[in-house]
């Protein structure tokens, strides 16, 4: 009897010991893009919406601000800022802030384009627009002239998992050589001839850039006080290469010289690679990825943790890249925009009338021209299915035309006509339920001329 009792007690003790020492694993993912240059392709945003979950954070490593797609709101925004003096000192909303919020971005890092495509006033407003969308804007090595950080150097995110919150530290860093100008010497070498951002036009000494690696050392130590479980550096800088003589790409040095960083997202050079492995001074592995350019791919950094005695420990980390093929519809839209531009500037003969089907660089059997402000729901109903992420035109100076072939979309001409180098004029009486249906060689005849504003094509339906 005593033997049975003892054996029973031993079994209970073993169960208790096993329960107390058991480990449970969880995953945390970081999705990362870089060098979008104003482009958020549908294939990219669809992937993000499928992958984004409570245990996933989405970041960008800079140069998200640029001209973007022809005719886009960002295209218009940047042109107004660059071309008209009154917009250099008055507020103009940066539309990509709302777009990136809608996609699900949590943090972005300033790249060189955010600086050189703005002046100080415009940059301040851009940062404010992102912060209004609850998107953290980071750069640990950007300083005001008094030595204070211009924006947040890092952020700590609590990532929800079934075993509790994982603390993720995100450190933002920007290439030091923002706005740097160089002289080329006789031997082909280069020599700096400016102080970079400090004396770049529009900044008047208000900001300057610090050394990327030294600032990483400084701020990782500060971040450690918050006891993050992992630190990911999101950096607008690439790996050093013999292909370029310009300095500033310090990813190898950052990975090897700065202890405490678990993974790095690189950018700036438009290179694409899935995972490069380095060892830091403590002999710990640092994984690095660079997700190309223009939203053509995205990196997914995966951390696997074991929770033991209320502490998360990394048991594995890896990176995969997802690549996206541009759809034929988007390729056709680009071809049409290029045709407009090239015809404006390179055509010697201008016909007085033209069939639109003879002008377009793709085949179609039906097209819809939608009146301004027509809702996406109405457009989807007209074309017969939900295609991509159509947006309504927000003003009378925008065009929305969808070309079909065998009941499938082959091109969507959308945007501000001024920035598409093309104007389409339809009589209001032609619209039936906000839509004009056009068929090749039946009712696709337009009066045609090259005119102003700018040099642009004018199509008047007849």
C-alpha cells in the first residue's frame, strides 16, 4: 500500500515539474518594404492584407515619397510642391500617408528622398501627416542644429501572442550622405564639396545627419533599458559594393560592429536579396534582408520564441521574400500613359480625328467612361466583378476609363488629366447612369489635338 502511495506521489511530482518547466513557442513576423517611390501596387497590398495579423508588424525602410504613378494624387502633390512657390510655405497634405495607413503600415523610416523632395517646412508637415495616421516616423541619426533628435529614433511595439506580448524594438536609421554633393577628381575618385543636409537647399542649417553606425551603437544601448525581446534595425542604407564609388552604404559594418541588433532591413540601393547572415562582435547571428524597389517584393522576417519562466527567448529566425508579377492590366496602363507622353513630345503629325482603338497600344472590345465621383461599387457592378482596388475620381479634372476584352479588364486609365498629359471631353448628355459605353470603330471617334496646359493630348468625343 505504501509503495503505491509513494509511486502515486512521484507521478504527481513529475507532472508538476514537467508543467513548471514546459516551454511554449510563438511566432512574431515583421513585413518590410523599401524604396516604394510612391508606388503601392495592388499585388503588394493584397499580400499584406492577407498576411497582416496581430502578431505581425509592417515597416518601410524609406524613399516612400516620390512622384508615384502617372496621374496619381501623389504625382499632383509633388508637382505642386516643386513648381509653385506658395506651396513651399503652405500646407499641402501628403496623400501617401493615408494610403500607407490603409494598407496597414506601423512605422516608416526617412530615406534621402523624403528630404531632397521637400524643404524643411514640407518635411515637417509630411512627418505630421504620418503621425496623424498613427504611423511612427523614425530616424535615429537625424538631428536639429541644437543637437536634439529631429524625430523619434526608435519605437517599442508590444506584439500580441497567445503566450503574452513580445516587445519588439524598431530602430530607424538613414544614410548619412543625404543631399551630399561631390566633385569628381582627375583620377576618377570623388571628393565631398558640401556638408550634405546641413547646407542642402531649403534646410538652411536646421538639420544635419549623424554617423549611421555610431548612432546605432548609442541608441541600441538606450533601447536595451526598455528590455525589448528583439531589436530590428530598419535602415535606409544598403550593403557596400564595388559597383559604386559613393559612400554611405554601411549595412555590413552595422551588422558586424553593433551588438544587440537581431535583424536588419536594408534599402537605398534598390537591390533585392532574401537573407544575408553576419556575426556581430559577440558572435551572434544578425540576419539582413533587402526587399528591392517599387513594391515589387516584400520581406517577411520570422522570429520563433520559446517562453520559459515568463521570458521570451529566440530559438530561430529566418527571412523569406515574396515577389510579385505586374499584371497585364497595369502594364497596359503604363503603356498608355507612355503613349500619351511620347505622342505629345515626339509626334510630327497630328490627325484632326482619331479612333481611340487605333491609338491604344492594346486590344479591347468595350470601354467604360465614368463620370466624376462615380463610386467604386457602381464601377464594379458595371464591369461585372470586383477588380483590384478601384478608387473614385475626386474632382472634375480626373479621368476614369476602363477598357475590357472578353469581359475582363485590360486597362484602367485613372488619374488627374493634367498629369496624364491627356484630356477627355464628353458631353454630359452622353452619360447614362454616370457611364458612357464605347465600342471600337462604332462610337470611339474623337476630335484630336495637342494643346495646353502643358503639352497634352485633347480628346473630344464625337
